[in-house]
């Protein structure tokens, strides 16, 4: 809540700083960082000195048109500005909420660019050691990067070929999954188990975390080094078109669905809260699904 002392003459800078202070304790660290970036790199430089009653739809629209960032990022940058305007309107400090009729910009969802079986082979042949184990495990589990770098040896059941996914690591901090479906037990296919057994020699006796940055032999804090130091150079060396490391997740899902795996099983492995999410994202890979739960996918690389 804003102080009762604010008025239409209060500056946007003052309101934004009050808004983030009040929100701080309820935000994830990654979300807080995103809002702070929006506030101090975009909103305050552009609108900070304006009074609350000086902000106009025209000035906001002109500013949006001048930005050289994606529509998705623009929508996120506007959130704190929307927040202060909504609150100021509800508390009676302004008569009109400028954002009531200002809609989010359309965001075109990127189509997955999964690796093909032949590309997987070439890529893994290019990699070695801990990074190869990481990428191989990522491809054959479909885990999110934040889940992979938070994975601990205590989460792995090698007798039953299972892994318990109960946390993620973002900006070096562990947190619980955002949804109930994110906390799950997944089946480890033979290729994933092969990566785990190989990784034992590197970290099992010295760390609780499965995957380490081989340059320091310390647990990964985030995916930046994985992407920049290892992933992109490996793609280039293997002659594979550049794509984000998240495509390992799309690769698992697309291969599983193309192989005819049960869509419910794929959705549970991925940690989607609804099967419709899996269907919507990977519809073009669906053929005739059945309930073999990994058997068809195994055969792709065991034949």
C-alpha cells in the first residue's frame, strides 16, 4: 500500500521505489531482479521525474514504440508501472487508470527447435567429461536447466532408475517448483543412467550435487557458463544450427512423442501442470501414442 501522504504530485520515481519495497519480501529473487532492472534501467530514466498526474497514455505508447527489446520483455518491464497506477487508482489518488485499456503487446511463441537423433550423436561426440554427461542427461530426461543444476545425488535412485525432482536453482539460490506438478519422480532411461554412472567418477564422493562446472569443479550456480563456454561452442564445432540450451528439454519431449509415447507419461516427466500444455507445445510431433512409458524411446537409440 502507498502512504496516505502521496498525491497526484508525487513522482513516478517515488512511487516505483515504494512499490518495490512493499513487494520485495513476497518476490522470488529472480523476479525481484527483473523488476529492479525494469525500474532502474527503463522506467525511472524515462518517467521518474514526472508527477503522477503528468503521465499519459500517449507518452507511454511513444516510449513503448521507441524500445528496442522484445514484446515479451516490454510487457514485463511495464509491470511495475502498471502496479503503481492500479494502486494509485484504487486508493483514489488518480481518477483514471491509464492501463485499464492499454493491453499487453502480442508475444509470438517460439517454435521448439529440438535436436534430431543424428544431431544428438554428433553433439555428444563433440563433448567430453562432465559437460557431456550433463548434456546427455538433459536430453534424456527433459529437465529444466534450473532443475538440472539443483539435482543432488540423494535424488537419484539407481536401483529403480528414478530421480526425484523437488527443487530448482535460480541465481545460485535453491527454491521449490512453482507448481505442484513440478515436484515429481521421473523415470531415467538407459541413456540418462549411462550419464549418471559416468558422472559418479567426477562428483559423487566429494559433493551433494550431481553436476559441476569442470573449470572449477564446483556446483553450477546458473546456466550462463554452460551456455556461453560449452554449449554454443559445441554446437558450432558440431556444425549444428545455434539454439538455446533449453532445446535439450524440447528434444526429449519431441523424440518421446514422435516415438509414440503416452502423452500423459511425457507430461508427467516434463513436470507440466496440465496435459494441455504438453499437447499445445508439441502437437506437431504427435502420431499414435500408447502407454509404453519409455520403451519406444529407448529403441530409437538401442537398435
